[in-house]
C-alpha cells in the first residue's frame, strides 16, 4: 500500500514539474492541465484513503 502511495506522489510531482518546465510551450493549456492533474491526484489519494479506513459499524 505504501508503494502505491509513494508512486502516486512521485508521479504527481513529476507531472507538475513537466507542466511548469514547459509552461512557455504549453501556453493556455497550462492551467487546464494543472487542474486535471490536481483532480486526478486528489481522486487517487481519496481512493487510497478509503481503502485504509476500517469498516464502520453503526
């Protein structure tokens, strides 16, 4: 589980670095790409957190 989390965070950092490294070439696409990156990483991390939660019994 920790490997998946580590790979997710490393891929997010790498993608963010790529986006900001090539921001001059990307132009107006930079903001939508960044927003998509944030949304995807948020959803992946949320899914990983859900797997870690024990089942709640009400």
